[in-house]
């Protein structure tokens, strides 16, 4: 009898333990540092094969936004706050669902206008939650949500009800001034969630590429989280001696835009720091009008959350002319070094390189060396002679493509690929763009992209997905640009106005629309951050939903979206260009399960516990520029009840 009572008490204690109570997902990246780790452990490698669909919710966009869906990507990751699962649609509607059933609780529509093609698609990756410690219990907007919109607004909503926070800005929103007239309304938008630290909400922006050198500034803006009043701004294009005295030459900073932060940011509340991943300056593929290394572009920039002052920065690409933006949230992790904890920032990149930095100083944890890179840019270009390469971890993707590497299903298409590669400059990573045509390998989609990485604090292993494909970038002399544009109106040919060169960008594909480089085209990697070694690599994705007939060839595919890892020892990821959510064994990399989705899962999943049951949820809406199946579903999986 005593033993029975003891077992019951132990069971009750476990069910109400702090660990179980905390198995939620309160931020876009799981936590404010973007580790994408959950302590939920009900689902394990031993039972993950039993997962089944628990519920499915449809936003209605396939009907209500039918004409705009062809310019959209459903990349949203929900958060679990205020007793609801809350996410944003590609058109910035915020929706709250019952976590156990998927039933709609409330919905808010900011009335984002359609009927045009945004430069970076209709996209909303997530919303951000903030609890106002100074507010009274039950006050409207004591618990609030922030979201940036495609049309450049910062919106604040009451988390329990979805009502606008009328004391924030003008009736619950701040309209952001891009600082200069736009070429079109598509040129400036917000695609990633803001962050909040020390009562300050910080937001970046996405700006259309390659239209002009004197483009909108990539300003990072901060507002009071209660009132919406401006607090500070930071321009990643350093202007003047106080910002960076010797980096930008000949006054070129004054006529250069971008270096914006379009990817998600991270926050460290205890340190009062915000970590910003910045993009390349404008335009992407010619830098002769912006001589110098171009700080703080292509950098992890640590800002003081209260003042906006730069605490430190680390540049991953000098004088970028390859569109190698920092595309992902800097992940804030704690490593064990020499028996002591070390707070670090881990930044994954499009180049497939991983930089591990001290969180307080920005100094590399693993040594980074400057290596010579190919030279000989077009007339007027001034390239950096070296680029930074970490000693560890090793590159996650191949960094050179030769004619001998050409691939195809038949001799015919392989030979076409071989000829395309042989005709272009291809001297390895950082080969400069050219009038001849230059192969960018990895392509401008990565390596890694906005899905970022996941980190298991127990094993010290990070998980990240990468793509393997190539672009051919060709520079076009200004006097030949109009002719080139007219000859190929359906190609990506952009003016780069204000420079001597326009540009053309093509994905390097065979005649049957498969990459010309050898498979696999998509991979999932596990890297031990104790020593920077790769523990395993697994192929990610099949061509089942890309081929004319459903062939389950496990070639891997280019991918958009990221992984999550759980204390149960499972890595969940969608991302690939087929309609599946997959589960991998975190220890071995073995694919254990895949759940069919109604559309492409080009989003990062999340997981949580609700009423004693673990759920895994992913947006299944596809990605219009990746030709995946479009849809408007949020799908949850769980073990049988």
C-alpha cells in the first residue's frame, strides 16, 4: 500500500514538474536566443514512427488570396503564449488556435494590400511576445504581440484577444519610413519577427536587390515596447569617422544602401544585447562604387539594446559581391570549454561556413584565418584579397565546381551541364562575378539559409540543413543592358543603377531542370561544438513532388526552413522541396519517420506539450519561387491519444 501511494505521488510530481510546465515554444526560435531546442521528451526515436496527424487548420488564403498566392511563401513558425498557438500568415494576418484541437480562437487582419509582387514575396516568419512587467494583471496588452508587415508597419496586439494595443504608436501600429522614395512599393518590406530586450522592440527590414546602388538604407530601428516611440536606429553602412574611420573609401558610404537585417535577430535580456545578422551592401554583384571591406555589412553585430551602440561586430565576408548575406538568426548557446561554461554566438552562413564567437567580445572560439581568394574582377571592381575561413567546423558544402563535376541523368544532359560549367569562370568560392559569367557555388540560396540551426545543450551538438546548387552570375556592361533585358524578358536581369554594370542570375540547371552539380542537393548535418567536428550527415528530401511522376529518389533537394531538436532525441525538419515533415535520430542521423503534408513544408516546425501530450506543428503552404505545392494549412502531429 505504501509503495502504491509513493508511486502515485511520484507520478503526480512528474506531471507537475517545472520541466513539463516549461515544454512550450515562446519565441520564434524556441527561445530568445534561437536555439530551437525543446525539453519535450514524450516523442522518442523508439515511438516517433507512430506519429499521426492530430489536427489541421486552414487559413483560407487559397481562396481569399488566390491571386496573390503565386507570390507567397508560408514560412511562419507559431509560438505558444497566452494559452494559444499564435502565428502569422504570408499576408500578415495573425491567428490564434487552440493548442490541442487547432480550433480558431481569434484572428486579426491588418489589411495588407495585394495585387502586386513584393521583392521578397508575401512572407511573415513569425510574431514576437512580450510581457509588460509594469502592467496590472489582466490589463489590455499586458501580454502583447509584435509583428512587422509586408507594407512596412510594426503592429502591437493584445496576446489573449488579438485586439490592437491602442497606446502603441497610432492605434496599435507604427508606420516605418524607409528614408527615401521607393522605386516601387515592393522595394521595402518586413519579413522576419522583431526582438524585444530591456523594454525595447527592435526590427529590421528586407529590401529588393540589385535595382540601384543608392538604395534604401538598411536601418535597424528600435521603439519603446509600450508606446511605440522611437528609441534609436542603427545603420549597418558605417558613415563617418565615429562609425568606422577607415573602412569605407571615397565617401562611398553616402551613396550606398542595404546591409539590412532581413533575417531574424536574437536577444540576450541579461546582457541587454541584440544580435543582428546583416546583408551585403547594394548592389549585390558589383562593389566598385563602395570600395573597402564595407563594415558593418555581412556581419554579426552586437548592439546595446538600450542605446543601439555597437558592442562588437564580426564580418564573415569582406566586400561582398556574391550576395552572401547573413541569412539566419544568430544562435545564442552555452558551450563547455576547458571545464567552464562559455556563452557563445553561432552564425551559419550561405557559404556553408560556421562561425562560433564569444558572446561578450565577438572573438572567434575556433580560430578564423584570412585566406587568399580569386582576384581579377571587372573594370572598376576592387576586391578583398582575402576572406575569413574558420579552422573548425569544416565547410558544410562543397566550395568548387569544375566541368569534371558535371552531373546528369543521361550522357546528353550531363554533357550540356559540362559545357555550361566549362564556359564560365569557376575558380572556387569567392570567384568574382564577370562578363564571361561566373559560377557561384554554393549558390546565393546557401549553404544555410533563414531556417538557421538547432542546438542540444546536453550533447553540445548543433543541427543545420544546407542546400547544394549553383548560380551563374553574368555582369552586363551598361551600354548593353537594355538590349540584354529585351532579349530575355523572363530572366532575372537587374540594372544595378548607379554602377557601370547590370547583372543576370541563372540557376545552373540541366535541360531537364535538375541541378548540374552532383547530388545530394540537400543535407542535414550534426556538428559537435565541443571540437567543431561533423558527427553525421543525412540526405534531406526527394524529388517525389518535383518530378513529372512521383519518383522517390533520395537525391536531397535545395531547402528553405530549419530544424528543431528535442530532449527526446529527435530532430524534426520540413524544408525540402517535397511535401513531408521528417524526423531523424539526433544521435545517428537515421531518418525515422516522415509525415505527408498537404503542401510544401518550407517553414521551421515547432513542438510543445499541451495537457500532457507532445505536438509537432508545421506550416504547410509552399514557397512560390521554389515551385513547391502551394497551400494554406497549419498541421499538427502527435502520438496516438
